[in-house]
């Protein structure tokens, strides 16, 4: 028999499971949005060699998704949580853009068309049609006309 070096498989399994169960999962509240959702990071996550774990407590389960800025922070695409001023500035930008879009839509000419569109003129037809060929398989020629 070969000599075993280090703990057995069962000992490693037990150690890993006990480490996961007793792992400290204290939540540090980082911020709160206008709706009342609380966003947090797990305390022990920075010392581990894994990504930072983040989450949030949703006040209304049927409510809206978090703001885009908070979603970016939750996913880890931004390092620091957003401030209320930043979220407010982005909302004002969105409203201004929507107003500009509605003005542009009103100014744009409305063109009604019937028949072939501009894209249909240049394109060749996909399948040629011949009088001596069936249009639907198995149908008699008198049925097609």
C-alpha cells in the first residue's frame, strides 16, 4: 500500500463543508435607493480570492428592477456604489433625451407608402415561377389556377 500524504479525501470534504457552514456572512449595508431597496456587500468577501459578493434586499417583490447604476455596481462593472446625485443627473439626462426624441418625431415627415418598398426593388426574387411547375406539391394543375 502506498503511504498517504496529507489528510484523506473525507477529511478534506469535512473541512471544506465545515468552513462553508461557519463562514461569516455578515452584510455591510452600502447604500439605499429612492424606492427603499438596501444594497450590501458581504464582509468576508474581500479577503477571499474570489470576486466581491454583493446583493440587495428588495422592498416590493413585484416592484421595478434596481436603477441601472445600482445594477452595474451589483454586477461588479463599477467599483463604487452610485450616489443619489449621480442617479438624479442620469434621470434628468434621460428625460431630456426623451423630450428631444419626441420633438424630432414630430418634425420628421410621415411618408405613407403602398406596394413595393425601396428595399424590394433592388432584390431579385428568391424563387423563379414557371407555368409548367407545381405550386403546391401533389396538387393538380386545375387546383392551382
